[in-house]
């Protein structure tokens, strides 16, 4: 029974298992980046063929990061990290908390680097001078009697040995954030007409209508073009409303989203509608009105006593602008017929007053909506990982011993040290201390 328990423990504590999980997750993530996610089955059928599309469906590749096997891999990797840490942490803790003043002298004699000195100065005076020199060099020694002599010990940054466990913890925190996002987050989209508002969005995976808890309104949509007619920038003027009150306004473009109550609204796409905004202004009175017009539908502005409508339109030019043929009557004389090109203002002279017309095509803005309550744990985990990697790879645990004893009527000094990483850097620190000891005239040292 004990053997089975040990085998089970050793399996989950295995470095091979960690490498398997790590590389499998990496390959899966690459595949999930290359293969478009959350598309209809027909998309994969047309792009990859029957066999691959069916395999994708069985393995849930179109929704990979929510699939059972991907979450199982994350869970297996998490268990592996936890058990590896539990397995190895006691040894590291013992190294960090051990009584280094109990180190045997014969062990110091085998360390590298090490150096020996001799002096005629009294032992106690030498101990005092060595302690002061160590403190001046940034070491904080403790001392104790050992094998007939005095042993001084100092160390720097022993806690760096926990760097790898900071990295392990950061990975677990990132996984926790990812799982929170999977379980409690949501992703979807909205196709929102100008001047329209909605209190919901549609989920990508289920097309379910998910309430926001507030309304989002598109006040205006602006599309600009390059000289060659290619779209340059599309901008949505959005307003957030709660209980009918405006609480936030922001113009969003690609890579500059709107954030509110945990939701992020990204500018993702747009769609040109078959409707037009037509602004009409009486040039004498200054009265102005905005109308939503459709081809073939007559519009009446009763207060101004005029009627107008779109009777024809030409296909858009390379900048996406339609030309509209407008029929306009104020009930006096023959109606006016003229063209609007979506850019210029056209003024029409009538018996009572001139009227100015301007047209603008109606667009719907495509918004991608994301709610990820796990994003902050992921950010915290990434910061922890950076800290852990710096600690694990760029800092080292440095230990220094100085043993002072008497032999053959003289005082002897053995200086030895060790570092778990960056041996060259530690040797430079070690040599700097040795030089200061040699320069201390009170010690009168000579190498032996």
C-alpha cells in the first residue's frame, strides 16, 4: 500500500510530467492562435474539409480554451507544481534556516574560494578586527566558538532560494485567473446602429442574449479613408446609460476600448446600412432638423411645411459615398430635384426661403464585448512571475565564514565562502573582502 502511495506521489512530483504539461500547453496555445476560435461549424468545414472539421468538433478545437482537455491539462500542471513544491520546499527551508555556525571546520577547508592567513596578533584582537572589516564590507556577521576557535558567519539574500517557488506560485495564480475568466467571464458582440441603444450583447459560443445591467448607445459613427479609398479609421461615439441617465461618454477606436463595470467594449467592425441621415435647414429662420431617410419613402417636416424623399441613388465611390437624388417640395411651385453626394451641402432656392441639405450614410458599429473577472489575478500572476524570475536567475545566496584559531603560538585565519549561483560575482566580492583584511594594518596578515 505504501509503495502505491509513493508511486502516485512520485508521478505527480515528476519533472518529466511538468515538461510534458508545459510543452503540450504551449503547442495547444499555438494551435489555438493559428486556428480561428468560436466560428460556426460551416466555417471549419469550408476551410479545412470534412475530416479535419469533424476532428476539430470532437476535440472542441473551436472553443479550445474552454475545452475539457485543455482545462484538464491546466489542472494536471497545477497539481504537478503544487506537489513538486511540497516535495522540495522542506530541503530549501532547511538550507535557509540552518545554523551555519555549526559548520565543521574540515568542510570549510574544502570550499572554493578560500584563503588562509597568519598573524602574531592576539586571537581576540583579530576576531574584533575581522568583524569590523566584514561589517565595513556590507556583511553582518554572527559568531560562536567552534573546535577551539571562533567562527564568524555572514550571509546575503538567503531568501532568493525561494525564487523558483515564487515562479510556481505565479503560474498557479495565472491559472486561477484563467479559470475564473472561463467560469465567470463572457465574450460576445453587438451590432449597434447609430442613435440606437441596447441593454445586452450576444454571446459568441451560444448566441445567447446576455444582459449588461446598463444600456450602451452609439451616438455617432465616423469612417475615414485613405486617398486610395481604403478604410483608415472607424470611430464610435459611445454613451453608457443607467436608469436613463448618461454616466459615461467615450469615443473608441481600434485598440482604445471603453471600460465600464468589468465590461470592455472594443471597436471591432462596422456595417453600412441602406439608410441615410439627411439634415435640412431653413436658411432664413435657422430652423434645422435631422431625418432618417430610406429610398422611396417620403418624409414630411410639418413645422416647416416641406416634403422630400430619395428617389434614386448611385453606387458608392471608392470612398464609400453614395450619390442621392432628392425630390423636394414646399407646396409652392414646381418641386426641386437635385443630387447630394454625401460630402457637400446643397442649397435649394424656394419662393419663401432657401433650404440647405446634407446627407450622411447610416452605419452600424460592430462592438466586441468582453467581461473577464480573472484579469486581475492574471496581471498579479505575471508580476509575481517577473519577480520570481529575477530572483531565481539573477540573485544568489552568498555565504561567508571566517574561522580564527590559535596554532603553534600564532593566530590563524581561514576565510571561506560559497554561492549557489553567479560564482564569478561571488569570487569578486570574496576577493574584495580579502583585500580589505590584508589592508587592515592592525591585523598584520601574511598568507600561509
